């Protein structure tokens, strides 16, 4: 077993069913690991497709470590794809669960995409620690995969094997692969699974039709849920489709996993911000028991998966302003309706700053300007607008932004 720690990603390899090393990646959360999950990729895909990366990243944000690995002979894994079949994929999943059990904790969640979805349905009952199963665009019958090369079936059965083109790449399919998927009885495995199930499927999936979702849902016992991935293709190749699926899975999983309560450096009130290495800018933020994302908009090259750093500054100012006004109203016994604060940020020249003093305007430097608009719904104290503005300016974050600050920085070299 080889393991390399790289920020929030652990790159690993472990022997699969044939003894060949399987390439894996464990996306780990900032702070304590709440639970672990396995993501099984689609037929002839890899652990690095967009859907796998986005889902793993979102689950890591809420404290769930996700192991995604390449099945034997695919992606960066060793071995011959021609010698694999559906049953061997199931064996690889069991081995992956053992790897997690021995090195972290046994998987609480299984997620499978397409044929990987069929595989997690088949194996769920054999992994006792699993508390929930998720399928994405999964077939209800493993034989469905033969549709990908139906024109070659006769040659495979006659000659024992044939080279087929799948997603523009050549693969050798042997007769034993065809016989294995035909012999698999997925419906019985679904009925015997006895695990909470979430079925995600696109109604316009051109690879695995939506009727498969209905068949899986019908075969499963309660509790079970179905969510339509509207306008998504089979591979969830659009970033918004992958992001939506990720958020649904994260929300659903909360019902079946331990509560997330991470906390770091509580005495020092510090936060920890760590690169996810997904996208150009995405960061996980651990603040007390709260896990967040920071990112940049897509127009700046980010994934737009969370507020930008300056958004967080604006959030801090707006939240602090509202809290300060509420505390003042309670202390003075004032009837104050609901407060909302809208904050925008811009870089301007000081000569254009009407709020700046004359000396600063004359310096004509570039400064940060936060514009704050306070709205009070319903009841508001009559004639107290000036006083409320004065109190708003006493917000601690306001004072911090207007005062000079010191940022003390040091480098901590951690051995890998």
C-alpha cells in the first residue's frame, strides 16, 4: 500500500481482486472526518470525471471523506480490462471498503454512477457498516451495459472476444464479460439490500433511460427517495448538473450519518482554510463547527462553489452590523423590525470618495469602499435614523475595516 498526502487529497493504491494495484484518491474534509464514502465510477470511466470530483468535493465540505478509485484496467489502475467483468467490479468495491475500514473507517455511504451504481446496489448488503446507498443514472439490469456494443455481441460470442469502441476508445470485451452480466440478478440484490436509497436520474438520459430509475425504485424497500436531474446528460458533464447532484446527496446523507460537529482551536478562535485542489481557487473553510466553501466566480476561473474572499468580508460587515443593531435595540427596549444589510465592495480612487477626509482625497490612492444599505422592515423608532447609523458604525467589524490592522504571517513546514 502506498499513500501520499497532498493538501486535502490522499493519493493511494491498493491491490484489487486480481492483485493488480488500483489507483485511488481520498478526498478528506478539513478537520475531523465525520464518515467515509466510496464513489464507484461509470462503465469505462475513471475516478477523475467531473461528477466524481464535484460530488467528492461537496461531501468533503460537510465532513465526509470520499474514496474514488479506478476499477481494474481503467484510468490509472493496473491490470487488464479485458479480464474484468461486473462481478470483479463488485469484488473491487468490497476490497475498497476493506481498505477504508483498515486505514480510516468503514464506508457509511456508497455512491455509484451508471454501471457503478449497479455495482453499489449489488454489494451494499455485504458491507454491514453502510448506512445509505446512492445511484446516479444507474441501470436496473446489468445486461443493459451490453447495449453499448450490441453490434459486436455476435462476434464476441463466436470468437470469444472482440475489440469495441466505447466513448471513442478501443476496449477488448471477452465472452466471459457478456456471460457474467447476463447471469447477474440485480433485482434480488436491490430487494435484499435493506439500506436507505437515493436514486438520481436524468429524464433525458440517452445512455440509461429514465425507466431504469423507476425499476430500481420499485424493487427497493423503504426508506427510498428519487430526485430528477433535470436537463443533465448521463455523465453530468455540465458543472451545474454535477453541483446540483452533489448538494442533493450531501443533504440526503445528513439523515443517516452522525451529526457534524468539528471544532478547531476553539480557545484561539481561529479558522482553517485549505485548498481542495479541485478547480483553480476552491477552498474549504473550517470555522468552529462550521464547514464552508470559498471560491471565485466562473468568470474569474473559479467553480463559483462558494463566496469569494471579498464576499466573506462583506458578509462579516453585514452580519456584524445587523447583530450590533439588534443588541442595541434589546438593551434600550426599542421596537425594531427585522434588519437586513446589503453590502457591496469596490476599489476606487480616494479622490472619488466623498466620505473620505480632505487629506485622503488629496493623496489619490486606491482604496476599498464598502457600501452598506440598512433596511428595517416594519417597526422602526421614529427620529432615530442618525442614532442607528451611529450604532451601526460601532460594529466591531466596521471598526476593524476602518482601523489599521496588522497581519503577522509565518510559514509552517509540515513533512509529507
